């Protein structure tokens, strides 16, 4: 089965048709710069361009960099504040003429990693952290998504955690990998004290360089592993969410949203192995 996924970011909007069996792209990824200002109508027009580029005629999944509740965008960290309170799912459906399932971008990346990547077949509490301009988060309990966590905004030493520990913070403050790992250690220990994860997955583009910083993270009990789908995870997860929302037996928005929450775990998740 295949499905189109579109990933909206602060700098680019990209999409591709995805083979849902393995996450492979069935055509070369198509990317357009995010318009500035990134108003709802301007972004919706770019999403339409991405959909039309592939000649896609069926339903699709779309990510958004903010909280999404019942298709409505409730926050906007790296896009225009006019998104707050916008029925974005309906907006994209009108713009494309196709049924759209909207999901938070980190949640989408987490869905993909849990189904096909570093979290595959892992039970217990698993958290994915996307380290980029900010820190996105996706939380799973026995493979079921707990949507719209905002762990990047936890307070750390009197500041938003992402202002100290994101990949952008490392660049802005010209931190060595080791010094950045110390900040990540503080942040992950704080997060671990709140949710006690059995696995922490590190995502975002910087996960391609995991060997430069993950070995220097200290004092965290949970195993820390890099994401395997890296920058493709958002597109793949969006496609999976779209497929889950339009699967047989998911008639109506409530059933569709429940299906999306379970999209990462098509089979019963196995408990995490015991240490030792």
C-alpha cells in the first residue's frame, strides 16, 4: 500500500509517496521553500503544489510544526502566529481537493520510528526527541501515541529546555559536541525524572552525527539510540497517519483519530527486554 506524506517545516515543505511496508519513497522527494510570511493560505498553496507535483488523487497525511487537536492548529513556534486556532485540516483539504489527515510533526516522526525504525517492536514508555531549531517530542505507551507532548518547553535552569539544548542552541552558542552533550544530559535526566522512559530515540538531522554526542550523554538510565529514518521520518509518519485514518472500519473523525494514535503499533508491542 502507498500513501502520500507531506512534511511542513519552518524552512521547507517536502513530500513523497511512501511504500507503507518499508517506508521507502516511491518517487524522488519534492521540496519547496516555506513561504514567508508563512500564513495559512500561503502554506496551503505550497502543499497543493506538492500534491499536484505527484498527480496524487487520494487521501494524504500532512504534518504541522505545532500542537494539532482535532485538525485545529493550537500553537505555532516556527510559522506565522495566524495558525493558532486555524482549522488547518479543513484548509488543506479545500486547497488540495483531497481528504487530509493532519498530525504534529514530531508525532509523525515518532510514528515512523516506532513502526519501521529505532522503536520497532518496543513496548513500555518510549520517547522520541527531534533536535533541530527547537526540541520536538513524541511519546508512546506500548506503541500507542500520546499526542502533542511539548517536552521541548520544559523549564531547565530557568529557561525553555530547547533554548539551551536544541541543535540550534549548539550552533548559536558555538558549543563543542561534548559541551552540548552535557546540556542534553541535564535535559534528559530532567525528562527521565518525569516519565521514566524505557527508550529514548534521538531524531532530527543531527541524529546522522549521533556518534559525536550520544556517547557523551551521562547519568541517563534509559538507552539512547539515534533515529534510523532521520529527515525522512516526518514524511513517512505523515503517510502512515493518512493511511491509518482512512483504513477500513475508521468511518468518522473519532475512529480515524483513534486509528492514528495506534498507527505506530500495527501488532501488539513486545515488552522491553530486562537489563542484565
